[in-house]
C-alpha cells in the first residue's frame, strides 16, 4: 500500500515529463540564444579583434563571415528550438557556436594549473576567463541533442504522421 502511495505521484510526473520535460530547456535556450543573435544583428562586428582565437576551421574564415554565421545561427536555431522543429540539429549548431565562443572569448588566455583554470568557472571575467554560463548552455543543450524534443513539438507531430 505504501509503495502504491509513493508510486502514483511519480507515475503522473513520468507521464508529464514524457510530454514536456524538454519544454523549459527549449524556452530558456531559445530566449538566451535569440537575445545574443539580436545583439549581433543590431551591433557592430567585433569578431575581427579575436579572429586569431577562433578554433579550426573558423580561424580560417573571414571575421565578417564568422559574424554572419554566428548571428544567423543564434537567430534561426532558437526559433527552431521554440517550435521543437529540427531540435537535434538546432542543438548541435548552437553547441558548435557555444564551443567556438568558449574558445575565442570565455576561456582563460593563460593558465598553468587546474586551480587557475577553475577560477575561470565564473560568470564575470576577473582575468581568468568566464566560461561558466556557456558551459551551462552546453549542458542544457545536451539532452535536446541526445533525446530531441518531447511530445509538445513539431518534431513529434511530424514523426507521428509518417
């Protein structure tokens, strides 16, 4: 009897999770990345200042092209996440954008120990990098990449029509 009493609420949570556990992640990430894309759309290209910090193959591309790729990825992919359309692809693209941002902007320029590197696990840069927030984005994107969108998505609706 005690087992049934404890199991029933968790079964309801399981059913709710199957429908929309991904939705808060999709909404959060869509907002964060779209906001960044809008800043780029309305701002000036500052990628030329750090083009040498971009990882391969982005270091071979012109700064203007990198700016456009980043901006449009951060404008289009969040809309896809919001709709739950092409969720895995959109997540993968945003993960690439985030890894490039970590390498070019957020990773400490110099560190000689794990303790020094750990100081870069921060929101604001105090001279040791600031890769905490982009790392949070990567962790939040990972379940969407691995599992895709839940049942409250266009991906699910399209799969069911086949």
